[in-house]
C-alpha cells in the first residue's frame, strides 16, 4: 500500500518535483467560477496543455473523460457540466521509472477555452 499524503501545490508542476522519483497516483483539485456571458453558439473546452500519464477528469462530480497523456495536450468539452461555482478533479497515475528523463504528470497549464460554432462571414 502506498503512502497517502495531501497538501497544496502550485500548478503546473512536473511530477518529480512533487513526488520525487516515486511512481503512483495523485488527485489534483481546483475550484473556479464559470465563464460569464456565454452565447448559445459557444462551447467551453477544458484543455490540459501538457500531461503525461493515465488519468481521468471530472467536473462537479460528473465524469468528463479519460486520458492517456503522452506529453501533448488533451481536451474535453465541459459546457454542459458547468455551474456558477465549479470543482475540477484530475486523477492520474504516473510511472516515474518508465521515462525518468522526460517531464511527467500534470506539468502544463490547465485552461478553459471558449470556442464558437458560429461561422463568421467575411
């Protein structure tokens, strides 16, 4: 059985700077307000810009999706899950021994991207 710890970490942060060379699983949480003034044709996309490891994402206790991050970004549409006040949870596993010389974990920015389905006329 692994060691269970909890605490506050400023993110983004590479796995080994948080956990050293230890493999395992972690849960990252963030609370935030929903974007305002969204129009009907706009979608909100959650973007994990750089992530390496296996994991899942939930927003307000609703599963949003799973990922197998290879160091590039992953995206999830979250428009229908948004509330005024939100809690994002990213749960992931990372094997620090598999690729010890590359960044791992949730080491890139996590952002909301607002995209429009509306076609603009030129």
